[in-house]
C-alpha cells in the first residue's frame, strides 16, 4: 500500500494507515464508528442519511460510476420481507488492487460503511463477497468482523438501539465473471456464477429473490467519512458530479507502483508524479485508465487529462475501477492486446454465444498477427467481430473484451499493420 502525503493530497480511506493499525482499537482512535454511533444515538432518519450521500456525489467505485445515493433510494425501504446488502469485493479486474488493501488495512471502515448503508435502507443482513485468490485477506476481514461483533457494533440491537445488522464474509473461487453483480449473487446462492438477465434488477429481485443493494468495497468504505465530514465537504474535495477522493491502482512502467488516493479531478500528470514518474526515464506511450477492460489512450492524451469520470470519458475512455496501467515506449501494442484478449477468452462464462465464440476469435486473430501470420484483412475483421460482441451479451464481459480491441486498433493501427506486413514488431526497443 502506498499513500503519499503533500499539502494538496489529503487521503481519506487510506489516511494514517501503516499496514499494522487495522484493528478495531486503531480504527476507533482515528474516529472510527463515530458516524454510526451518532446516527443511532440521535435517531437520524434514513432519508437524511441517503440525502447526505446524494449531496456528496459519491459514485460507485467498482467501475460503473453510478451515483450511490440514487442507488440506495431504489431500495424499497418499507418492503415487509427480508432485504439484503452485498459488498462486491471480488476484485478480479487486471490492474486493480485497491479493494484488497482496504480489506487488509482498514476493514472496519468497510464494516461501518455497510452498517450505515443497511440502516439507511432498512436492511438487517449483509454479505461481503471476497475474491477467492486472496484468502489471507478474507481471514483478516473475518477477524475484523469478530472484533465488531464483540464490541456490539454488529448483531442485534447495535449499541442498544432498535437497529440490527448481521454481516457475513463469503469468499469466491477466483472467477472473474463473479465480479458481475448478478453472477456474484448466483455464486452466493451456491449456483454457477453466471450473470442474470436484467430487468429485473437486484433492487427488486436480488439475493434469494429479495430486494438487494450491491456496492463496491471502496464505495462503502467512503461512507463513514462522508457522514463524519458532511456530504458537502466531501463533494468539495473533488469536483461537481465527481465527489471526494478516489484510490487509483497505478501499475506498469512507473517507478513506484501502488495505490494512491487523490481528490477526484486530480491531473493524471500529478498522479504519475506521485507514482515516481516513468521508470528509467522512458517516454510514456499508452495508458489504460480504468482497468484492463477500458479503452487504451495514447500517453499524450492522458497527460492532458484529469482523473475523474467525466474527464476520462471526454478523452475517449472510462475511469472504471481506477486501475491505471501505464506503458512506456518499449511496449508492443500487439503483444499487449494479445495478453488482454487471452484473459477475456479464458474468463468468458460461455453463457452468451457472441462472447463465448467471439472472444476466441479475437484472441486467435491477435495471436496470429503477433506471431507473424497475420493477414491484411484481419484488422477489419477484428473490428467487425468486436462490433458483433459489444452490446450483444447479458453482462458487460463481452464489452470488456471488445473495447480494448477497438481502442488498440484505433490508436495503434500502424503497429498492427507493420506486424502483418513485416512479420515482426515495429518497436525497436521491445524485448
């Protein structure tokens, strides 16, 4: 975990963490559970809590960027039966490693955030679905849950109030598709992790067929801080429609890869500077700004872009999960796309024909080009296949496979053409 401090960068979720001070007592010293205690002791209404989240302009930190307060308002609060709250900690997007650091180093922020969310929506049972390949992190979160239960911060009649909330950890088995919210619900139910058709949406038909709200780890972890500082103050940390801070997982050809929490709207150039700049002084060539499924952007475009949902969209990509993959001038774009295409080919659940078959076609065509067997017509064929996948599948995995292909061809078509014509790489320094 990396979190650099300067007078312009004031972390929120990662503030004051040293890798060891994750226990309940440490969190309380940092002001933990004050927001939950205040809500319960002062009988702050559900509507007030949701209004504060709406004011903050907190948007989903898992990739979609949907306004959190608006999502919470969809939950039928007066529904007479059981309702569920689910945290999506199935962090499987290549390049993304922020949520596991929250679970390891500040798990009680997530627990408090989920408890506040449950209160706001009248929910009594929650699950945190944790990626199956980080089992030590799962065990850490279980320890934190036990601490919270022993202190009366989870369970029945929390802190002597009428509010009860049971929270459980549930680990997956490393399937990327279970990061899709409805496949995640299927997995919790003990079924094969495959996405559901929507509608109905989880807010009306979710876990076990009951109304369910699902948010990402970082989204929930921000909630206690919003309630403590106030929604307006959190909004003003960032920019309109992009409130607060965001944790960016910076990897690739940078001097100091790691997690950096910065205000929304921070220039990419500043984020790159925090990560130590380009490794070995090389020139920036390309950046994937939001995880491997987002469209790649040329380095010069990124250097003029701010890190928020709207700015990244204007530049031609998406903020996604906030996984910033930086590539320098020695990187072959064909080989980079080959690696991404292989991943989505392997991770397709196989439910939808365009994705099941199309991801294999994409991978095999890019592989052919990389190995000097490409044909000129392959470039148009790649775009055609991507067009026939995108928007034609139950979930967004098809889009995740198609968008990188289209963006790599859009910005680096000359490299692909060179591979096809000369049977070798255009990048002279590539090793």
